[in-house]
C-alpha cells in the first residue's frame, strides 16, 4: 500500500501531494505549479511532510 505525502512548495506556497511506499521517510518530488524539485521528508504529522528545494545537477 502507498501513503500520501503532502508538502508545501518553498518557492510558490502550493500544496502538493505524492504517493510514497509505506515506511518511506524521504522522497523527491516536483512542484506542479512552479516545477521546482524538492526533497521531502516525513514529519511528526503523518500526512504533512517537510520540503526543501533541491539544487540542479551539474553535468
């Protein structure tokens, strides 16, 4: 079964949701509004996760 991870974009403030496997504590997702990638991590609340922007990779 999957769990819903809800997180707030640090750039535009949009609420986003991603399905993550049960037991997962981290994931990477992209904001549906402004397309900034974020690393999301489980928080004390079971649904709302913490988010921080992820820098672009340099090739």
